[in-house]
C-alpha cells in the first residue's frame, strides 16, 4: 500500500490535495514544467537543486518516495493532485502521473561547448539542427543522441526550438545527458568547428555518399535540416562531406528524428564499437 501524505502540513510537507489548482498558475519564464517519469527523474538525479515544485498523482506516491523525502528535507512543497489537474498543469495527458517545475538549464555558447570537448585526435560527435521546429522530433533526436553518446547539440540563434516539456518527455531523460549550445548572429560556426578539427557532414536525401560505404571522420558533426525543406544549399556547399541514408526508395527520405538515430548508430558502430576497422583517411 502506498504511504498517504500526512494530514498536518509543517514546512516542507505536501500541500492539501484540496488546494490543487484547477487551472495552470502563472508561469515563471525562468522555470519549465517537465513531465514524464524518466524526464523528471533525470532532472532530479542530475540537478536536484533546480527542482522547484513537484506535482504527482496518488498512484505515483510509492515510485517517487525518494523525491518526496528530498522535498521534505529541503522544505520544498509537493502536491498530490487528481489526474485531470495534472493534465492542465502539464498541458497534456501524456504526463505519466508526475510533473516537476524546474529551473531552465541555460544554453551554452558554441565556444564553451567546443572547449569542453575531448581534444583532437580523440573522437567527437556533434549534431547541428538547422531549421528543425518540431519539439517531438527535437526530443527524439536528444534521446538518440544520449543513447549513442553524442557530445553536444548545436542550435542556431534564430531556431524556433526550445527545450519544452514536450521535448523533454520524448527525450526520456536524454535532454539532461546532451549539452546544448546556441550560436549567435554572425558567428562563424564553420570556422569554429574546423578550428576544433571537426568535419562537417551535411545530410542530403539523394546524391550524397552512402552512409554505409562512407568512412566517417573521428571528429564529426552531422547537420540535419528542417522537416520537408532540408538544408539550405549554402550550408550544403560548405560541408566537408555529403551523406545520404540509402533505402528502398518507397519514400523520399526519413524524418529528422529517424535520420538522426540511423546516423548516430552508424557512427557508434564505426568509431566506438569497432574503431580500428574504420580508419578515416582525408581525401
């Protein structure tokens, strides 16, 4: 049987379920609502001091006992709420019975991301998203990136993407494992990457070198374009490598999230699982 919250509410104890909000309260722009069990627990396990408030359903009391004990210790309130109230707080029915209010994790600068990478000639893998706007695809890319050990993700300053609750839920904890950097207007991204000895691979739906016959560089960034529009020609022209994922031809191409998983998996196969079998030689 799950332990029930105490009737009395000393500092740090849970609020009365009757006080649960019937509509989402005003949002703090420096905070973010994260939902989904794995996404919430990843935040708690990596940066617990950024957790500001915990909402959960009765069914999650047992699962989240370590979190609730931490809340009591830190005098941080939590609320046991009805499922319908959590729907409103998370603005989705796909919350898995838990929602955290957390401080937003600041995005890195490109220079900071590159400075934190392993130095050449050690292998490095990055992903650069250009024009991608779907938060679910963003979350799926982060999940695959975390699984395959991608060292960081790059966004353009004008990108419509942000690390939303929806993206973090789909990432299943991967958003906490992958550093995210954002460029600034006018920044020479290609120059910065090449100074770090990182090759740029543009992914194109056709006319590129087959991913499976390519010998991938040890230090590489995959550039992925918008759903439908693809990469701008100017970016493609400046890339060191043009890669195409081969397939049956029944569809034009994979979507960005599926493409990312395939690309990361092939890099992992070549550079992590069997690095000595795939030495890269510059042409």
